[in-house]
């Protein structure tokens, strides 16, 4: 398998890690869309949320709270996003959650 995120998990590609345990890895996005943009990925490969078991997705959400606290995002807020499929904006076929914060992310913009 030539999955970009699997290669990051294996250490074949460097990343700016912010959290790691036996189930997930979180690292800073190389093309940030907000002052804080962290990707949270399960170490087990799932193409998307459609394949993942509920426990994995729940664990990712739980870990996001720890990361948000460590990054100082809890007081003002942050956004969690899971893109799914081509039309949903998923660019890497490995389940991942975007954590965005550090500025106003009101929707719709403007």
C-alpha cells in the first residue's frame, strides 16, 4: 500500500507530531488552512469514515479534546472536519479528522 498517511505512521515521511499513542497519530498539516491545523488519523488504515468502526471515530473525537486543550483552543473554540470521498473534499484515502482553530471560523464566511 502506498498510502501517504500510512507512510507517515511508519516514519517513512517526517511529520510535525503533536500527539501519538498506540491507536492514533496527530500532526500539523503541511498546508494549514488556519493558524492551528492538525490532522488526527487512526493508525489502522480505513479509506474513509464509511469503513471505520464507531469506536475508532469516537476515540479520535476524544483525543481531539486533549489536543485542543494542549493547543489552547478550548476557550475560543475550534472546528473538527472529516471530509469523505471525492466530492466531500477528501484528498488522502485514509480516514482523517482536521482540527482547525486560532481564528474565527464562522460559517458562512463573510
